[in-house]
C-alpha cells in the first residue's frame, strides 16, 4: 500500500519501519508488507478522512455480490 501526499515535501519513507526511500517522490509513504487499514490509521491518524474513504470503498466492493467468486465454480 502506497500513499502520496502531493502537497507535502517530506522525504519518502516506509512505515512502520521508518526506512527511507531513495528515488521516490517526496511526500510518499509506503507501508511495510502486511500492514492493514487499522494499522495505517494508527500510524497516520491525522488522515482519518482518507482511511474512512478507503474503508467505505472496501466494504462497498466486498458487498457487491456480482464481483464475488462463485464457490460452486471453484
């Protein structure tokens, strides 16, 4: 998962390891593998509106039954 805060100019880094990313656009945060949405919210709490939008999009996609695989076609 990658987030680009285009109006920010901080050096790009990974979370939660805080490892710097060279050659990546400033204002970029790349989450370490297996970071989930709840962890992202905890790591960057001031962006609650972003996490809320991602949560809503996730659940909307999950609840759209026509996009779910048919277990009988496994």
